[in-house]
């Protein structure tokens, strides 16, 4: 489990939690298991988060996949850079965190957030009371602000640039208790 | 005809002179004089207000003067210059033979301090504050306690060793002195940190600590004073002291919260009396402060709590003009207060009775530094185990070095009674020396040190809808992931609070349909409004393509590209809707968008917010409304050209940008004490306005 970077005690704790979520006792989680989590049920982005756990086209996620997704949210540690220069970028680096978030927007995986994808996310976050036109103007404004190459969509580099002032390391980290 | 007028004027003039003479006659002392004194002097009648105004005028002129000398204000922080001015003025008064006035504690605590604290509390950036609340509280409470006891104990030991004049200083006096001098002062911190623009995290750490340690200071001060008065200390008393701390802190916050809720509730009904809206904000906050002071609770915490609680609701309810008024008044008062405080510090130095004792003073200064450094380092070691983004050594250095002392310490010492504390003068001298040291030495050197250590500076970030959307997105994402992990972190509770807020509290405290408005939408509307106003003020009348603003290059290339039929359509709609219209679509000058003179009563900007919302729902060919908007339709039709064309932009889906504005105008932030347009609390305030949780 070196690529995830979790410590032994953290892995044990996560496994017991995985086990408690796994009502079917088959060593893997299905979508229904996730939907049973109360926080996800009321979360506006619940469905997308659930989908993020499941790899392409599959309906079950095993413990390894579960951990791999959660590894993105480990806090960034400075001394990690010195440990493994050969293993490439760790999963919880700033770039990988941003990539994870980007993929949640970009459902069709074309490496661009189009206007429609943005509208969908906005609609989920804002609720039903706001009209389409107003959301549309917000989406247009958002794209206009971020778009530097004029293709009316937000690419990953533009996304990164827009968020360069936001403290992503803190905002996208969870303290996994030892 | 002309002669008549001339005669009337002469008569009026004569009458006026008579009146003046009579008035002069009435006020002057009746003496047995033969003639009417045409001109008499009665200074006593106006002495008090006159002198107060003179002082304030002096303070403001000093501020003006400093900014005419940029060389000086670049090197020396303003607080130092003001103290020097105070010294000069004090010296002048002394030379003239009179006794210079001392900084009266009552005046300080009741008049000079509240505006500064209210300004700080109202514009407190909530999100960084709550994210670092644990760290701030640790520094404020544990750090101050450590400072007090360490200083008190070492000073006592030194006094014992020294003998001589210091032998009479007992432990309680030392502890009391420690409690007065240990507290980091918010006024001094604000004054110095505002000029160096360090990053948000450090700023909020030091500043938050200076605000929250007031509770500790109040409790310890009263505790030790009582003990000194009573003469005996029992274990029960110590225990009561601890209980007292919680009562003071939580009581202060509760009092502030109650007043904040009252203010928010009152603002719900002020739609017909817009003019006095700011008054409610100020009055309720001041009452919160005074009420807390009545019970010896922490007035500062009450004030902060009141400002923080009432702000989101009040700002949803009041008009734009009131919002601006509140902002400017708070900045003005706090600025004047701060200036006066520092000048008075200088004057009091010249005035006060001084007892200089080399040992005591030097040990105090050394101890202040040492205990602060030790405290910060020790506490950071513990805190870093619980933080996600650790505090580095550089951060710790800045936090330790930024522990400035100021006028609160002086006033607290001044309040001591000379009977219980025969060493009061010595204390005062030591405190003044410490204040001078911290403000001058630390204040002046912190800026080069910050540059030397390459501490991260404050990021000049403009209001960005991208950041807002993505930040909210990440919040939701992380809340979900935390749910998956079964981890009930602070995001979980924040979400719960948010939901509770949205469901119950906003309904009560916010008027009208704005209680249902999602945060994102209100943020977006505020941003649009702000940039529309920017556009007006930057007077880019003929330059639609953002000629003289800081817009990036590609935006300046996109010029107005409406086809002729479109333009005619726009004109037709405008003509139908606007009552008074000037057919100037291409030039957004002031005249097109400013309201007419008789519009003063109507809350024009309020209407405009609603109008803008309605407009963006409208599409040009058909006036299609969504059900949610129908309720908010306002009858007075004054759509602004700007927003109609913004709507035009909606229409052009695809790749033909029809209208683009220079949307990246730099907002000129309003600094409180410095004139250099560094992004100050106002930019933070505008961001944090919509990041409240």
C-alpha cells in the first residue's frame, strides 16, 4: 500500500470502516452501500462523489480502490518529497488533488469543463429555485474569467491557474486519525 | 427695484449685527459697564468641545502630514510617528507651563477603544478565523497564561534578589504586573500589521490572539486586584478564578450574540427608514460593549461577537447606501481613535509621574521577549500535532515577534489604585518603556525582517466567481468524503450549522425573498453590482473595450459586436421600458446610469439589485419569467442599460461574444490608516462576506 501513503494503523481503521459499510459482506462496496451513508444523501454532490469511487464502468469497489480514492485527501506533508524520488508524484499532491476535483466536474472525461458540465454542477449546488437563465449567466461569467485560450471551456491548466490563490492543500485534506 | 433690494440688504445686515451684539451681550458677564461690548470672549462656554475637536483635528492633520512625506511613512510605521508627535505636543504643553493631560482610562475604554474593536470585529474574515480557531484560542488563552505566570514568577525572583527599593514588591503585585503587560494589544497589532501585508494566516493568528486574550486579561487583572485588596488567597479563590474566566469569556460572547440577533431582527423592519439603519448597527454594538462592561465581562469579546453575528443578516437587509455608510463610518472612527490613542500615549509619557528603575525595566523588557518566544515555540509544538497545515519556523517567528503591547496595558496600569500598589509609578514607567520598545523597535524592524525572511505576503486576489464556486464545490466534496470516512470533523459541524442557519435563522432575520437566496447567487449579484459601480466610477465612457483598466489583453480585443438589428431591438425595448432614456448604447457614461434627482427617497440600489436579477431572467425577444421571480417583480421600471446588455450576452450562445465589459477593474480598497492601496480588510471583507459558515 505504499502508493497511498497511509500508515498501518490508518489502514486498519479504514478497513474496519469499509467493513462496516459493506452490508453485503462480499468484500466490495456497491452504490447502494454508499447511498446509505446519511451525509451523502443530503450532500448536493452526493452522486458524483459516489461515482468517483467506482472505476470506469464497474459497479463494485474493493478495499484497494476505496483507499486509493481516499488517499487523495491525505494532508500534504513536506518531508514526503524526500522519501521516494522514483515513485512519481504521490496521490495527495496538490496537482493530483486538483485533478480529482477536476474529474468530478468533467464527467465525459474530455479534459475540459464545458458550459453544460458547469451548469449541471451549479444546478446541483444552488437548488431548484434559481432560473436557468441566471445560472447560465453565472456559468458564462465563470468560463469567461477562467478561459485564457478562448475555447469557451475550462481546461485543467486553466482550472489550476484559477485556484492558485486558494489554499487547496488545506481545503482538500482530511485528518485521518492515527 | 434695485434700490429696494439694496435697502433690504442693508436692513438685514444691520439687523444681523444687532442680533450679534445682543447675543454677545447676553452671554458675557453682566458688569457695570457703560457701553455695549461689541466683541467679548467667553472661552469657558465652549472649552470642552473645543479642546476635543482641536485634538481630533490635530490628529487628522498629522495623518495627512505623514502621507505627504512618503519617505518617512515607508520606513517608520505610523504608530511610531504618532507617538513622537504626542511627545512633542506634551513637551510643548509642559514648556507652556501647564500640565499635559494624561490618557484618562475611562475615556480610553469607553470612547477610544470600542470603534477600533467594532471595526475589527465587523470586518473580521470569518472563514480563516474559524478554520484556525483552535490555534488562536490556544495562543490567546494558554499563551497569555504562560506569559503572566512566567513573568510574574521571574520578576518576583528578581525583586527578591535585588533588594533595595524592589524588596517591597510582593508576588501578587508582580503577578498583576505580569497580567497587565503580557497581553498582546489589538490596536498596536492592527496598526503595524496593516502596513506589512503579510499573508492571511499569520495576520489572523496574531490579530485573533490579540482580540481573544482580552478575556484572560480581564479575569486575571480583576482577580489579582481583588486578591491584593483582600490580602489573602485560598485555594477556593483560585478555583473561583478559573470559573470566573469561563463566565467572563462565554458571558461576553453571549451578550454580544444577543445584541447581534436583536440588531439583525431590527434591521428586518427598516425598509422605510433607510436613513437610520447604520445607527442601529452602531448603537446595538456599543450597547453590547457597555452591557458587558457593566458585569465585568469581556467587552471586547462582546463587541466582536455582536459584529460577527449580526453582519450576514444585516447586510442582507440594509440598503447599499447604508452598507457603504457603515463601512466608511467605522473606518473613519477607528482611524481617528487609533491616531488619538497613540498621540495620547506620547503626551502621557511626558505628563505622568515616573519612577525609573533600571533593573525592573530592563528585566521586564527582556522577559517580555523571552517569555513570548518560549510560549510561542512551546505551544506551536503542541498545536502542530493537530493542524493540517503546520506552522513553520518562520511563521512562529512572526507570531512571536508580532506580540506588540499597547495602550490597553497602559490604561489598565493607570487604573490601579496607589494605595494597594505603592509601586504604581514604577509599573507605569516600565509599561511605557515596554510599549515604546515594542512599538518602535519591533514595529520598525518587522517590515525588513518580513522581507528578509521572505515570509509569504498577502495575496492580492480579486473577487472571483471561479474561486467562490470551486471553494463551495470543494466544501461539499470534502463534507461528503468525511461522511464516507465516518469522520466527524469540523466541516461536518459547520455543515450542520449552515443547514440550521438556512432553515430557521435566515427565515426570521432576513426580510423578504432574500432569505431563500443561495449564497452563490447573492455573491454573484454583489459582484456584478460592485463591478457595475466600478465601471461608472472609472469613467470609461467611450472605452467599452477596457482601454484604461487592467483587463487582460484578450478581453480588450473583444469590442462591441452587436449587429444592427440587435441594436434596434435593444433600443426598442429600452424605449418601451425606460421613462427617461438617452440613446447612448455604446458609451456608458455616468448620466445613463445615475438616478435622477428626485430619486433620493427610493432605495435605488435596492431596486437595481432586484432589477438586475429580473433582467437577467429576461430574454430579449420574449419576457419570459420563471415562477420564482414573479413574486419579486417591482413595478418601477428603471432597468439599467448595463444589465440589459449583460443579458444580451446571455443570448449569444456559442462563439460570438457580443458584448463584453471590462470586468476586471481593480477595486480601490479603502485602507484604514495607510493610503497605499494594499489590499486591506476591505478586500478580505468582501471575500469573507460570502464565505461565512
